[in-house]
């Protein structure tokens, strides 16, 4: 079991919250972690860059001027890449940058990333601070009073929409529903703030064979 501090709205430590041991892994495999993060970032690339080859641009393939007698270099089609309006040599084409990551590998990377934050003592659980309506000012005060360092990742439960809206506009802060957070979000963060609902969601995922 991993133990992390519970804080209230005033930033005071009000107890400890035990995390299920299966959620964290102390030994970090940097190669595996790097691969998963790279795969996640690559998956967000649109891959829509595109340009036309000499065979795709409009124009004539006729010889631009006669072979001899002009004093100029010989040339053929006007659609070659070194002519204005010509095609691009080796152009980018639409493609997918997705990399395959096995589910077990991704789960292990998640545990390592979370475990590293827990080991560093930068994880807090926010208790008893329900947001009935969005308030960025209130969210900023909680972070300030608790002395939480940034960059900060804030994870809320799937139903905590007001809390999500309260934290998401703060500088150097990523606020996400816990089910949407990726390994790269944990790696990016210097500190992690979870709501009770977020912790319950993570622990509930263990029973279903996943991290979230």
C-alpha cells in the first residue's frame, strides 16, 4: 500500500489516503516509459501533411524548349520540382503515426509514472471540497494554500464537471477527467492532485483489469 496526504480546502493535511499497491510501481524502466509516452504523443499527430508529386500537378509534359541552339540547359517536362508550379520531390503524404502498445505495457508504464510521483511525495488527495459551480479563484487558493508545486496535474472524477472547469484555466495546470489522463500527463506533471472520486475510479479500474 502507498500512503499519500489528504488535504482540505484550506490546504491543511487532514489525514492519509492509502492507495492500492497494484496502482504503483517503484522500479522505473525508462526505456519502456519513453516508448509509451512517444506512442501516445505520436497518436495525437494528425498526419495530414500532403503535397503533389510531378505526376499529380496540372500542366503539360511537353518539352519546354528545343534541345539545342538556345544556350540553355536541356530540360523536359515543366512539372519537375525545380520549376515554379512543379511537383514536390519526395512529398509528404497523409499517414498514420500510431504505434502499437500492448495493454499490459501501458498499464505498467502508468504504474511507474504514478509510482514516481508518489515516491517523490508530490501527490495529494483533495477531501471534502465539492465544487457546486466552477470557480477558478477557489481552485487557485486551494493550490496556493497547500503549497503545491507546478507543473500540476489535477484529476477529477467523471461526474465532477464543476471541479474540472475550476482547475483547467490555471497556468501550468492540466485538469482532466481521470479516465482521460494518459501516461504522458503523469510524466509531464511535477505534482498530482486527485479528488476522492478520482482515486476511487482508479482503484475500481483494478477490478476490471486496467488502470482506468
